[in-house]
C-alpha cells in the first residue's frame, strides 16, 4: 500500500478546508487542543495519585510478607 506524500496531504487538506470552512476548522482545532490539554492534566494527576498509592501498597505488602514469614 503506497504511503501518502506531501502532494496527497495538501489535496486532502484543501478538500477539508472546502468542506468545513476556515472558521469551523479553527473551532474544531481549538476544541481538540482543549481536549488534549484536559487529557494530559488527567493523566498527570492520575500518575501522581497512583505513584503515592503504589508506595502505600508496597509498604503494606512488605508488612504482610514480614508477618507471614514470622508466623
């Protein structure tokens, strides 16, 4: 399957511009940018929360393992 080159991509972009119009494309691009920003923020918050939770889980697991080996 042939790959898309620069001329093909330009033709696709012109067709999209004709179909949707410049103002609608800028609105879509703004909404897409806002969605990406919100997604990155959520992933960052999840990573921070998970990292803290993982440390607590690891400490709990170590304590359980020590208790089992003593018994």
